[in-house]
C-alpha cells in the first residue's frame, strides 16, 4: 500500500537535505559557514528532529514507516555531521587513540 507524504516525513527530509548542504559548505568553504552560523544551523537541524515527532503525534499521523524514516534520518544526520570533522582533520575517523585505551582523540 502506498503511503502519502506526511508533514512529519517532509520535515525529516528537510533535515537530511540541510545536513547535506551544511556538510558540503563546511568541507569545501568553511569560512562561508563560520562558527556562529554553523552552530545556528546545527541547532535548527536538531530542532527539526524534535519537531517532526511532535507534528506526527499532534496530527495523529504516527506510523511504523515514519518511525523508521526518523531513525534513518537520525543516522544520516549523525554521519553527515561527522564527515566534515573527519575531512577537515578535526576528528579522527576512529575517534580512539590506540596508545591510550578509552581516550578520545580530537585532532
């Protein structure tokens, strides 16, 4: 059965697109994004993560597909936000320093 596009799923889609735009700008033109606009964009991305669930519950449009789509959107968001850090050598891809077990290496 084909599901119609729900507002909450559209919000999740916007979040994924915003992460892709943010990651591309930050990787290739970090001075354009800057610190404050970058923080504001990340805050907006996380706000949309909260908003999509609130909208789905308010409109009584919760579904298994919507829940799955939200979880996939969360993983894409996390990965998309990690890529610029690794690309710009701000964080290690493994995030663990092998000489000291359990210690996080950031740089």
